[in-house]
């Protein structure tokens, strides 16, 4: 059985990301890809390693809703940031991410003691995760 490859456009559609975001992941080395001519090709195994599970299939029929959220927490120290981000990532890894397609990025500005948590995912999973963040932010403050 020959390996299955995806174009950057296909990966973007599967992960509900912008094509430029997928290209940036490839350039940064976060998503392994092979260059064929002027185009990148991503092997199914590499995409599964990147997503941490099976490659999602394209949604056919019915509707699908996702949410993008940015949570800013001010007055938080590095120890509380570490505790919050570790707990959030553990929650995603153990099921609070809904359908497994949730993405979370955290950016901490130590000078301003401010944390931004960017959450992309399904409505239910994001709602659960925002509740967790709310509790943890209250404990940090």
C-alpha cells in the first residue's frame, strides 16, 4: 500500500486552517513535508503525528460550527502561567477538546504579566475549556 499524501490546500481544508498557516507550520518545521517542485506534500503519517491522532475527514452534508477565542489574563506570574497552560493542555489531551480538533496556543508577556490563550475548536469543547481557564485564572489572581 503506497503512502497517502496531501497538498497544503487539502491539509488546510481538513484542519479548518488558512493555507498560509499550514505553510508557516511547514516552514517552521512543526509539520513535516516534502517539497516536490514548487509545492509541498504532507504524508498522512506526518499529518497524523502533527494532529496527534487520525486525520479528520472532510465534512460532507450537514453543518459544522467552530469558534475562535482569545482569552487575556492580566496580572499573572510565570508560575501561574505554567500551571494554567499545563492544565489546559492536559484537558485537551484527555477529552475536553470535543472532537479532537481543538488547537490552543499560549503567549506570555512577562514584562506586562499578561497571558493570551488562543483557542480554536468546536463549540462544546471550547465552552468546556473556557470554563477550565476561568477557574484557573480565578485561582491565579
